[in-house]
C-alpha cells in the first residue's frame, strides 16, 4: 500500500507542476502559442482534479492534503471569470440615467443543425419583447418567410431601420446578406468591417445615441466547428481515435487563427476615441489568451454583473462560456447583464447587456 501511495504521490507532484503552469498562463504569463491554448482551456479540469486529490489525501494521508488546499485557494483570482452570485438588478446603474440595451446572439442561420423548421419568427418575437436598442447577430441569414418577406425587411418593420453587415467576398449573389450584422434603432454615422474566413469577421458600427457616439464592435472569431456529438457516438477504438484526432486538429487551428484575429480587434479598440462595446461569439473560454488580452483593455460584463456560470453554448459540451460582452470601463457603466438560457432556439444563448454613460468626475 505504501508503494502504491508513493507512486500516486509522485504522479500528483507532476500534476501540481502542470497546475502551476496553467495558473501562470491564464493569469500572469498569457501565451498565444497553440500549445498554451490547450493548457489554458484545461483550467476547469485542473480544478476538478485538485478537488479529487484533496478528498483522496484527506482519507489516506491528511498531511498531504495541504497541497491541493493551497492550490485551490490560489485559484480564487479566476473565480470571477467562472461564477457570479446574482447581482441586484441595476445595482451599478446611475439612478435615472438613460440606458442603451445591446443584444448579441449567434442565431445559426435561424435554423438548428437537425434541419428543423427555421425559428426566425420565434427570435423576432423574443427581440420584440426584449426591445434592445442595438442587436449584434452572428451567422445571420436573410431568409424569406412564407409570405416572401426577408429578415432584413422584418427587422426594419420591427423598428430597426439601420444596419451594417459584413461585406461578403466572392458571393454569387451580392444582394444576399449573411454572417455578421448589426442592427440599430439609432443612426449609424460610420462603420467598417473585416472579413476573416467563411462567415467569420467583425463589424464596427458608430451609433449616435443621445448626442454621443458609441462604438459597437460585433465579433465572430474563427469557429470551433467541433463535432463532439459525432465523437461521443463512436463505439469502437478506431472511430474514437479518428474523431479525437480531428477534434484536436481543429482546436489547434482555432487557437492559431483566433490569436491572429485578435490582433486586428485589439487595434480597433486601441484606436477608438469613443466608448466601446465589443460583443459576439468569440469561440474562446474565459481562460484563453484572447479573453485575457481583451480583459486587460476592457471590463467583461459577466464578471461585473453576471449570474451563475453564464454558460452560453447550447450543445456539447454545454458547460462553456464563449459568447461575451466587453466594454470601456472608463466611460461606460453596466446597468444589467443576462445570459438568456431560456431562449433555446439556436446552438448559442443570447446575451443582453444594458449600459449607461459614466458621469463626469
């Protein structure tokens, strides 16, 4: 028994080293290398592992339990990225101040991946109830309903006369709009976009709101496109091996692509002379290089006033938060923020953030 315990202790010490490296990458020494990406994304697994070892050592050798206890305590700086207690609604708002409500939502082309009926009408009905001022959509598709009316026409009738869409390249039908698009109730005074690949890219929109210019950057970074359902359905070793390799290959490519894309996003944020809200589908967890880099420039709405875990993905593995809203902490205040997990239509959940202008000191 002593020999077995000694072997486990040796393996645990290696796990301790790995844990410390993951902590350092996530908090102190973020790295854009794809290998660091894999390590940072394993942060939740590391925490679960330390909890398991804590129980193990408490039973067998209590003196050694101090190590996982210390490491779990050291993870507290990451807690605000992971879980938030319910904040009082409007707790951070300036009393009576006008508010700008922003929705971002990856709507998967208005159709789920199992070829069910388009859910355009359901989304439009929810948007009407929510009544945001700005709507940032990813994977938008300008579908026609049964009456032959396009989604753009429906949005205009719903009170959103202004929109900017990601400029598509090499489309057979230039009039067809898809991908990243921003709708606004208020006039758009300037805009620009950047196309990455396929339907991914960014749209920057300057909105005139109550005499002020607010810059909204609608983002859809390189898609994960992970087929985890296919991986989970494999029965034999060969199939599991094949799908695992494909998944890891796609994840590696994603880390590389998104780390490049965030350079351009960073420059847009840095160059802005206006208050900025950056929102969309980042395909990055709160422990990633991209998230950490943006967090250094802007406040994250979930961390300020989120609720629970804020998981935003409605497919396997479910327990991840890859849709985000960041905002200028110097000149904007967050009134309310919610992940709308009762809106099940897409493979993502919509986010709703409500902002006010900071009062001059």
